[in-house]
């Protein structure tokens, strides 16, 4: 449900606790499918859940190779980017996650 809140004299739109743009709010009220921000939020949460499994698999390797370590660092960087996007609500894209 879309709600409007006045914060510091500015109208801001929210879909639940997720801030959305005015255009996304209008689209949601007009009956379109979920907002881009909500779609991206769901995708990032799914990636975070999958990361738990992938990280557990990596941690179970007793002596990872250099290639495995390098791959893990890249994966962790993408995972941290996803978590940062969720934390600061930069949900306009899932790029780099």
C-alpha cells in the first residue's frame, strides 16, 4: 500500500517501509505490477539467501586454492554491494551485486 509522508516539508512516498519515487507510487496506485524498487529488493534478498549457502560451501573447503580464494573475494564483494543497496535503499538497480 502506497502512503505519503511529509518529512522536512517534502512529500515522500512509501510502499510499506520502502521509499519509492513519485512515478513508482503513481504506477502502483494505478494497478501496475510491483515497483522497480520492490522487484530489486526481492532480488537482492534472494541473492543474500543464496550467498549463505555458497559461503558455507566455501568455508567447508579445508584448503582452498588460490583460484577459489579469488572467486570468493569477488563473490563477497558482490554480496556486500547487495547488502549496502538494501541498507541504504539504493534499489534503483541490482548492478554489481
